[in-house]
C-alpha cells in the first residue's frame, strides 16, 4: 500500500504491466502534469495515446466508413450513430 497525497493506493503484485506506470499517470492527472503537447494548438495531455487521439482532429484522413453508403468518417464512434440513420433510410429495420 502506498499513500499518494490524499489517495491510498493498493499496488497489485506481479502486474503484467510496467510497475507503477498506471499509478504514475494517475498521479500526473491529479497533479495536472501534461508532458505531451499538441504542436498546433499547444493543448497538453497526460499520455502519448491521448495526444495521438487528439491529432486526428488536425488530419484530413477518414479511416472509417459506413457499410451501407460508404460515407467516410474521422472517428470510429461516428459510424454506428450514422449507420442507424442510414439503415432506416435504406429500409432496414431492427438495427
């Protein structure tokens, strides 16, 4: 058990990940440590993964598409929302 500020944290032994890496990121969130910075807007993030997800906003790439109408999307989460509307327009029910 570790005490970190006002948090009591239990560390799992024999963790398959790098020891303490998740705890370090968690602590950075509370301390507002954001070492990963977007070069376009100077927006900062706690992890490199968060920065890569943000970078999609600056890209013109549309890697996801609707299986019914082939409309392209930047974000995976946009496809199911569109697909439900598109399915109704194409006469599919129960989607």
